C-alpha cells in the first residue's frame, strides 16, 4: 500500500479546505455537492470524502486515494473519484481538480444542444493557460450525465486523447470540472469559466440565441 507523509497530507488538506470555503462563498457548492482533490507523492491524491458540506470541511473530511481510486484509509470517497484520478494518470502536469455544481454550469449544460460549448470574443479567455488573445475559439466539451462513473471517466480521457486543448468540461445538468498545474491555476480556470457561463446565459436572455 502506498504511504504518504502527514505533513504532505496536511498541506494538501489545507489547500483544499481553503479553496472549498471560497467556492462555497460563491454559491457554487450547494448542499453536499462538489468534490476537490490535490496530488500528493507516490501516485496518491487527497480528495474530499463523500457527503460533506464543502463550506464546512475539516481535515477529517479529506482522505487519500491512489490513482486507481482505491482508498488508502477507511473513509468513504466520493462516487466521482475516478473522474479525478483518471485525469491524474492521464497527465502528470495536472495536480489539482475542482468540481462544482453552480447554477450557471447546471443550466448552461442543459441549454446547449451540442456536445460542446464554443467560446470566442471574450477577453477573459486569456485566463486559460496557453490562450493569448480574445480572437481564439475555445471548445468546452459537454458529456451526458451518468451514474456509470468508470465509463464517463473513459469518455473524458478519449476526448482528451484527441489532442484538443482543454481546461474544463461540463456534465449535463450536473456541473463543471476544471483542473490545472496547481490549485491556483485550477481556481483561475474555474472562476473564468463561471464568469463566461454567466455572460453566455445573459446573452441567451437578451438575444434568445444559444
């Protein structure tokens, strides 16, 4: 069984708890929804346990799993743990993943009738790593919601394997997953996509176009 240091776990837990508190303050993590994780050494990651309110997390509400989603301790992981660990296995540069259930992501993912959302013309697109101009067109994939998490996780990896630049994806009627090279970049991507989703929803209200 993979082992980890207490200091490393404490550092990861503190980062998750601090970020979760901020996201809850934005109203993006209602009830016991959402889950967050951060990579540790030895192919392990710290991740929020199942069924806890993310605005009131304590260190006891964070657990450790390996990259196959297997718990290292006796706590119960989120049912969506594989949506985190498969990304960590896919790209070692990803070290933090944030999943929220905001109103914006839940509604927009149901309104768009294509398996992707295209974003163009917004200056805020430059918040995404590697994007340097508003003249670019960004594609955010949208996956059908499913309780079959292993299959959904594989669908995500199959999309990423096509080589498309990607910083996030939506799940219909469910929410958004974002990631980054560290927790700050993951949060930057999440804040940017939330703002852009809000802009798009306002545009839909004004123009009636999706």
